[in-house]
C-alpha cells in the first residue's frame, strides 16, 4: 500500500520550529503517513528539532526544494551554477539530518518563467551538478526525485519523455522522476502514457494536485485514469497531496507559483478531504 503524504505549505508559510511542530501535529491527527518539508531557508532549519518532531508524531519526512534565479544550475553563468551547487549540497545534508531518504522538487534548474529555451551549456551544467549530488546522495541512501513541471516554471524538463532523457543522461540509479498531476495536466496528452513511460523503477515521487490547486475532484483532472495507471505499473511509493493558497503560502512563493487567489481557506478540511479522496482512489 502506498504511503500518503501532504505538503507542509498546505498548513504553514514558514519552517520555524513552532510552525513545523504545529503542522506535524495536524498532519498526524488527520491520518497522513508522510509530511513533505520544503526547504524555504535551509540555513534556518533546525534539523535536530525537526527530526525529533517527526519521530514524536510518527511521520515520515520527505524534503523538497526549488532553485531560484540566483541558484540556477541550468544557467550559463558560473557564479549562479556555483551558488546552486552549494545550496543543493546543503539541502542534501539537511535531508540526511532530518532522516529523509528522498529529496525532490525542482532541483535541476530554477523554478521560474524563462524567456528562452534551454541551452546546451546550461543543460550540461545541470547534469554535472546533479551527477555530483547523486554520488553523495547514493552513499547516504537518498533518492533524488526530479520534478517535471510546466513550461512556465522551467525550460529543462516539461514532459515525462524529457525527464527520462535527462535521467538517462545522468546514468545514476538513485536519480528518479517526480511526476505531478497539476503539471501533467498542462504538458501531457493524458495521464497514463507518462506514468507508463517512467515506470515503477524510475518513479521516485508522485504529487496529486488539482488543475487549479484546489480541492481534489473539484476540477477536471482525470484522477481515475491516474489511479489506474499507477496501479498498472505497481507503483508502491509515496503519493503526496500538494495545494497552494495565498491564505497560507509566503507572499514570495505565492508570486513565484502565481498563486493569485484563495481557492481554499481551511487547511484542515482541505487536507482531510484530500486524504479521503486518495485513499478511496487507491482502494477502488
């Protein structure tokens, strides 16, 4: 049976100790198995406190990160690539220290709208950094799950095929693909083909998000096809619910993700309904 997780930003807008503990308490009470922790500010994360808090509430941690313009490893600018490399290795250390075995998200490029396609130099820069990161991750039993996001958030990989090409270029078994229905809705023809293309062995993380980032089942994403496709490849990994609203999310991140409106205001109700939705889908 798949473990089911929820993104911390469904409940909190920062990663202060008090916020994380409050969030973990709510997540555990609702009945989730996993909470995804975004590294909004890796330097500020108290890993000793956080790891104990996860243990206290009997929840499994996963860690995510999105690079910025200044830390874009897919840039042609050497200083930005260097800054991105340093941030990623710091993020990996934090991942290890909180007891997680999965670092996911947009760690292959900046999470931003680009004004031009990827370049050969930028692509190679990204590959080189991720190869080095994967070497250390492998030694510490951490999987790197690279998120496939839409064209408005990266120019490196927007489809499952592009993700497979990228990880094949990496050539490391612990570098996998992170799919998300919200982004698949924009870039893919359907939900079954990308899941089949990636397959069980290369699918490191799966996010459930509605097309408008609101309540699951209230939009037009074909979740029945998604559940059936995951079942066909015998995916046994984590399924995490992700939803953003400017009610909770930090204003800077809201701007990055273009969260211009509140699709919900009650985090606990949203997360409770999402857990029911995913459980029912897995059992149907």
